[in-house]
C-alpha cells in the first residue's frame, strides 16, 4: 500500500512542474518567455529612434504642439508667465544636455517655447475688434491691399480717422467690398462712408474661424462701402511698407494687363494666379472643378511652384555657364546657379504676396539651395524641420491654417518617399526588370504616380476636415495635367516675365494658355467622372489630431514602430466616420435653424437667406443639395408668426417671430427659438437672442434630459479675436424643460414656527 502511494506521488511529481517553478512563472504558460525578448526589442527600437541625429525633426512637432495648446486655451494666457516658463525649461534642457533625459527635456522645452511664442505673437499684434455692427461710419486712411474678384472687388484700409454717429471704438484696419472696377489703387489715401460688421465667426461649432484669421492679419472689421470713394492728398506719409506694397501691386497689375492682351477668361485668371498669387477672378465652375479633381493645389502658390521656378532657373543658369569651358573647370558654377535660383525664388515670393504656403515653400527651397551652397545634402527631414521652425516662429498662427497643414503634410510625405521609399523601390541590379522599365521612362512615371498618391493621401485628412471633401481621382488628374504644367505652363510664364520689358512676351503667354487649356480640359473631365465628388461629414478635431499623429509617426520613424502610425491613422478614419452629426443647428443671428428630419437630412426654418451659411452647413453634413434646393423646406410649416418642423422622434422645434405665437409654441414645442420675451410659464427650453449674442452659432444634440449644447463661444471663452460678451457666465451647456428644472425652495417660515421661537 505504501509502495503504491509512493508510486502515485512520484507520478504526480513527474507530471506537474515543481511548486517553486510554478510560483516563479505565475499563471503564464512557458511559451510566454518571448515577452522579455519583445520588450527588449521595443526598448532597442526606442533607443534607435532617440539616438543622436534623430531628434531635430521632432523639435518642430513639439513646438507646433505648444502652439496648438495655446489656441485651445479658453482665455488668453499671461505672456510673462508663458515666456518665463519657456526660458526656464530651455535653460534646464541646456544643463541636462549630457544626461539620458535630454531628448525628453528638449521636447518639453520645445512645447513650452511654442506656447510662449504664440502668446507673445498675439500680444505684439493685439488690436481692436468690432463687437457690434456700425452704420454710416466715416473712414479715411491708406489702401494697403486690393483683391480683384469675380463679382466684386475688395481692399484693406489702414484707418487714420474713424467717425460714427454712435461713437465707439477705433479700428486699425478694415476690409471693405466695393462694386467691381471701383477699388482704389494700393497706396492711395481715401475718404469714404461704410457699413461695418464684426469679423465673421465660425459658421458652426468646430468649423474654420474666420475672425481669428482676420485678427492675425490686423483686420478688426469687414463691411462694404456706401457711396463714392474720394481719393485725396494724404496728411502724412504712408511709410516704406506702403510704398513697397504699392510697387508690388503695380507690378502685379502690369503683369495681369500684359496677360490680358493675349489671354482671356479663366485662362487669363489662372495664368495670373500662377504668377502673382491673385486667384479670385477664376469663375466658380472652373474653381470648383479644380478642387473636385484634385488640381486645386495648382492655384495656390506652394512648394511645387517654388520648386519649378527655382529648378528652371538653377538648371538654365548652370547649363549656360557650362557652355564656357573656363568656368566649368575653375569655378563652382553649381553654387552660382544655386545663388541665382535663390534670388529668383525670393522675387517670386515677393511677387506672389508672401502668403503662408508661399513662405513655407520659399523657406524650404531656400534651405535646399543653401545646402547646395555649403555642400550638404539637400532634401532631408532636417531641411523640412528648419523651414517649419522658421515659419512657426515668425507666424505661429499658420499652424491652424489649412494651407500650412496641407502643404507641410504633403512635403513630409514626399520627403519620406524620397528618403525611404524611393531607394528601396529602385534598389536593384542594373539588369533587373526595374532597370529595363526605367529605360523607357517607367521610373519617372512611377515616381510621379507615387508622388501624387503620397501627397494626396497625406493631405486627405485636412481636406476632409476643412473642406468636407476628398478627391478619389486626384492621382489620375495629376498624372494627366502636371507634366504639362511643369514642362509648358510654368516655364512659359517665367519666360514671359523675362521678356516683358522687351515687349516679346506675347508668344510665351500664348504657350502658357495652351497648357492651361489642357489643364482645364483634364480638370473638367475628371470632375465629371462618376463618384468624383467625395463628400465627408464634419468629424471634429479629435480624428484630425489622431490622423496627424499617424502621418508623423509613419514619416519620421525608421524602426518597425512606424506601423503604430498606420494603426493610429486607420483608427482615425473609423473614428471620423463614427462621429454623430448634430440634431439642430441655430445660426448666430437666429434667422436660420436647421433641424434633422426623419429622413436624416437637414430641413431649414429661415427668416433671412444666407446662402454662404447654408452651403457650409450642407457641406459639413455631406449633403449634395445646393442652398436653394426646395427639399430643404419640405416638412417645414411657416406663416407670419413663425415656423415649425419635426425632429426624427416627432418632437416639434418652433421658430417664433411674433409674441402672439408664443402661447401655442410653448404648449406644443420641445424647443423654442425666438427673439421675443417668453412668459415664465413657457415649459420648453428657449434659445433667445441674448444667448445667441453671447455664444454665437449653436449645435444641439439630444441628451437624456433635453439637449446638449455646443457653442462657438462656450462658457468662459475669451480670446482677443473673439472677446467674451457680458453675461456669458450664465450660459449653460445643456437645455432641459423648465418644468424639470429644480425650482428654488420657498424660504418663508410658517407662523407656528415663528411663534414657537418667540
């Protein structure tokens, strides 16, 4: 018996691991011994990514993150505190330069520096912003800029004197619209009367903030001229900056005038846009077709245009110098050509108006050409990082501008393609199939295809966020049009500029027109293809941040850690598609109310037509209907007293215009929008004029007790470009029926209690 028990014990001991071993391994199977090696590999990858020489491309990312934090603040930061923290962190980073924590310290210091730079930039340019409309305002000042548009002209006035019947604040600059052909010349001193409006606020929560854009341009109001514009002698000098602006405007007008003698219509407008940056004269159908087809980037002077200008000058000067053998042997003609290309790029920057995208392009091109001058590698992530730091330091507000985001995203993707993708793609023996294809131009075709695909993919999140559209056939349009633009249109335009002083420019404008004709044919053909219009509903800032993170990780990381970027990018797509759209939209003036009906589409109650507002609402809803579509008012019942429409759950939303309609609306509606004073017995939640004045456009979503409210100026928001309105602390982030709200308790004591205490 004892032997049998002993044998059984031995059998158990032979089957199960020793108790000590079991305790050491916990509940993990023995196969999990691969975890330590995986962790060690991850640590090795992280060590490689943080090694020497890999830190610089991440500095502008951290710097931009600090700027983004600044723009998300609810009120203006204290500049002295922000600057002090940044200086302290930069000093601490310098002291830690030989420590292991140095990379992390650099990133933290860069974030603080970006935040401080944006804060100081706002402090430097702070100016007055109009809060309420002003009528019959007398203005006098200098004309600083002028835009020639399709229907009206527009100019920016530097105000020297401002008078209004109601008095009020004085503005530094205003932007005014006038009848086409009546805009005064840049540099002239004018006197006029105008009607002014506050800068245009976002048209829906989360959309582009036009008032912020105008604030950083130094403009405090917009409006239009009433009556005649009188040009008079200025009482003081306008300064050197105004003389420069007038000189460049005169040069642009001269170029446009010469082009006008040969080309007309959209050909002339596009040629002028490519050379001077003025693209407002392009007709709406062609402009829309350009963006639908994915060729809209051609109209905005960016890295492509700057590269073509610098490249043509570089190779032309180098080829001419190479014709002289003495120069070829004894002198650095490559550097001379780079210097000439740099000068040409600088002139192109000044001629085109030096917009954000053009500045970025110039700095990128300048860094590349300077690298050639000092015998360094030109196209690298360091080049892009340096140009990004220059742009963000000089203009931190560029970070939130679509042109900066799309331009740098495309350039980041192209640099990653050049440094990572292209060497691997074409790294093969000369007798391989790749080499044979390259002999027939296949390599160039593949390079152009990949460049178009990568640039289009990198800019898709930003196009979807800002413009609510994607370009499914962008690669096709770029393959068909860009070779002609690069080989014909841009070189002909440059030769036309050179030949203008000699009167020999006509033939070059005609050649430019032939290439533009081909580009218009391609863009209209692609825009007419089935499914060419890719619409995307608004999805908020969260998915855009995730997509940006994924793109940056994919481009900058070298180890397999980059595939985390791909995972983040894919998750951002899922996130964007899953974002629910608001149930109700209410414009800031209360004249337009959009309510989602049973069909899932917006239906409008409106007392005033605002096509621009409705177009933005429909675009953000991925709705193809035009603003004048009759289906927008289907299911809406209107009379002189107001309008009523149904929500998907059958609840009624009312827009009351007269006091005699309030009794019925208060009884039947679940939400009331009105500028009238509502009775205290009105049970549904009310959106009144005072709330709209404080918070602007509202987006409402259903909640358990009523409605969740999202405003363009939420409670506590107070920034220089969107100052808080008195009383905004009373605004609520939710709306509930008045009957469901807790009423104040009656504080009157009973007679018995009073007698007892006495």
